[in-house]
């Protein structure tokens, strides 16, 4: 039997690491959609996978999960749920206005600078 700690990183671990490293770069006061985060992390059209993966983060995670929203700036977590209330509170603390369970993506959306050449 081989020692599993000797195995190279699994594809799932590599995908998660790419996601976490990209999410960690989203600055305070900015938001990103699940789909945009997947694309920026090099994961293609994996918006649902991003949502599932973020939902499994430990409660003490330092990653800014609250800055990730559904399409068109919609907050995916239910109103009145503990995690939904926490997300709205964290966004407001960063100066992001939440109106009708949405954030203005034009105003608060993160647009990382693309480097060329």
C-alpha cells in the first residue's frame, strides 16, 4: 500500500487551491460573481461548483466568501438565514449597499487589471 501523503495533489485539491487563491485577492469593498470567480481562477464555467465549494468552508475561514454573489449581484443566501444575514452585514461594513437583496455590480464589481505582453 502506498502512503497517500506521497501522492501528488489531486485535481480537486488543485481546483480548490486555485479558487481560494483567487478569492483571497478580491479587495475589500468589491464583489465578484460565482461565474466570474470561476473564470478568474481558470476553472471555466464552474459557477455552481464554486458555490458548493464555498458553502463547505469552515466557519472560521479568513477567505472573503461574503464578496461572492450570484449573477447580476444577487445575494444567493436566503434572507433571514444566519449565513445570509452575516453576508449582508459584512458587505455593508465594507461600504457596499445591499438593496432588494442585490448589490450594484457596476458600482462594486471587481475588475482585476489584465496584464498583457
